[in-house]
C-alpha cells in the first residue's frame, strides 16, 4: 500500500509539473541545430544584434520553444515556423531580462485565414492572428502564411505575430486596453493616451501612414504602433517622435 501511494503521489506531481504554465513542454521537438542560420536568414532584428546579443537572443528562443507548444492544424509546422513564432515572442521582450509569457501555453498555426469560432481578442484582423480569452485562455492562433509574410517583408510596418504577442504584453496587467502597465510607469499613462488619440485624429484625416486598423481601439493602436516600431524604427523616429519616445521607453527600458 505504501509503495502504491508513493507511485500515485509521484504521478500526481509529474502531472502537475507537466501542466504548470511555464514548465517545459515535452511534446515539442528539439530545437533545430541550425537555429543561428535560420535566425540570420529570416530575422532582420537578429541580424542587427552584436555577437553577445545574438547569443542572448538564441537562448531566449530556445527557452520559449521548450515551454510553449507549437502545433499545426491542417498544416505542417517546420523548423522555420517554430523559429518565426519564437522570434515574434522574443523581439518585444528582448530587453526585459528573464520576463516570460506566463499567460501562454500553446501557439496553433493554420495554413491561411481562419474563422472566428471562439472567443478571442481582436476584431476584423483576427482572421490572421488571435489571442485566446475565456476558455481559450493561454492559446494563440496564427495564420502560417501571415507569420511568414510578416518576416519576408521586414520593413512594411506589418507583422501579425508580433502584433499578437504585443496583445499578450498588454494583457499581462489584466486588461487589454492599450496601456501596458508592465511597460509604462503610471506617470506616463495620461500623456500616452493623449498621444494615441491625437494620432488617431491624424489617421482619420489621412495625414498618417500608420495602419488605419489602429483606429479600432487603444489596444489595437498600441499593437499596430509596436509593429511599426520594430520594423521601421528610424522612420518612426523621424515622423512620429513623440510616439517613438513612448515606444522606446517601453521596449528599451533603462536598466
């Protein structure tokens, strides 16, 4: 009886560890040996890093892939897809020390667009990427075509996967509202909101090249602006210095 009880206890512990958010996911295949080559070929952000930063980026990629299950529905998940998903996750949080997405357990790839059959964060754009809420909490669904396209063209200020991971950052404080308390101190909340709404008016008048999808709400503005920041930082700095300053504070915090 004692042995049986011990076996049951160990089994329960293993089950808890396997399901615990952030724990390594044994279903994921091993990280590809040619990770550096894949990153260099497909990720412009990685190519701009110095050698020490590249090692750090690779380590973060490895940690993400070991903990978040990436699977395909109606499509094969190749090494390049796993690297692109992981890079999309790491780029926004690269300067955040050891911070991790504790509100994410799996990423599901569909071949192309998909129907909005569940409860997700987002609106029209959800045919390309969504972050699950409610009973789908902890899951992200992405179009594989959109994932690849986001990195194939790396200077068009559009990257669906980064957009969705920014929603997760926004969600970290409990609200998806475009005011990421994780990234911005309370003293900047009001100026940030004012800057958002000021630019929204310019977008409405056709005086801005920021994607009009940003007009959906403050949360979508934040995600769209983040795409712009990571894909066209120099242009954003020139054309939108105030917004660039906010994004720089968020994504490049002073140690």
